[in-house]
């Protein structure tokens, strides 16, 4: 993790022109563009064609795909990319968000306030579910990027934007402010990051959820995916609960 290089990437993408033109110039692509420049500052390595698809980055570390949206869009790409190269899927998660309303007509900003919602690395699991068949591939690697961001929101009459969750507002843009953590999962690093300390040799989803701090329901969901990823295996039942052990 290189926080200085990350801030340089933010400045390169956002820059003085973005500040003069106003938030929204880059739409939803700002975080994507910043991360692309952070992982590979040389434009010649960007947007490379591989097997009929375009990869965000092709370089010494293989293929890097930066995914700021749903992972269902990755399935066809991964079928091709994983057959020829190591693939790192980069997924940004806002750790802390500061919400700022913006009037798209006047460019006026509302008061900046901190969102009560805090992101955690385990938030990636709903997206991982969509690409479960690829998680155990030796060429697959996940990189979770925890960010602090300013999120600009506009009224719903702003056309062409995805609807937000608060009072009908839509997300206008996200501007990264700080790189908080860079977490690599899969490949040589395995999936141990998501395995809580203190698990018994044989355990249930209740044990996993309690020790992980995510609760039984989400713990069961995580275990389903970790089993497909090859980090755990189902070995039987204890009463009505499935039993697992780590591989």
C-alpha cells in the first residue's frame, strides 16, 4: 500500500480542471479512474484487448480488473482471462463516507455530513457470490481497497443516474480522499483473512458468525462462498446445522 502514490493518482484524475468544472465531470468513473492510475500509471498498459474483451490493465502482475459495480459483469471476462493469466479483481469499499448534496443546475453544494454507515471488507461477499465458480482458480486474486470518500448526491430528477437510498437522492460522484487499507485475498495468500480466530476444528455457521462478528445468517452466507473458494469444507451435520472444517 502506497498512500502517497494513491494521493498522486487522485490529483492526476481529479486535478485542477475538475475542481474548476465542478463535481460530476467524471460521473461514476472517478473512483475507477483513480484506481486504474494507482495500480498502473502508464497509459500504454490500460485498456488492452484479451480474447475479445478489454482488460483495464495488462502488466507485469497479469490482468487487473477494477470493478466498482456488480460482479455479474465479470463472469464472461473471467472465463477467458483466467485461462491465460493471473487476474486480480480490485473492489473498492467506502470505509467512511461524507455525504454532500449538489444542485446539478447551479452547482451549489449542501452541508457536508458523515454517513453513519461504515464499510467493512466482508461487504464484498454479495459480489463474490456472483463469481463463485472462479474463486478457487489458482490464477484468481481479489484486492479489496478500503477508501474514505466524499459522495456527492443529486435530486432524483437528475436523469441517467442510479437511484440512491436516502430520500430518493441519486449518487452523482464519489471522490476518494484516503486509502485506508489494501487487502489481497486468494492465490498465494489464501482466504485466511476472513477466518476468525478461535474456531474449533469442527464448527457451524453459528460459531463462524459469532466469532466473525457478522451473525449466523451472514456467517452462513460467507461460509457458502468460502467453501466454493476452497477455504473450508462441509463435513456433516450437528443436529440441524451443517458442520464445517477448514482446509
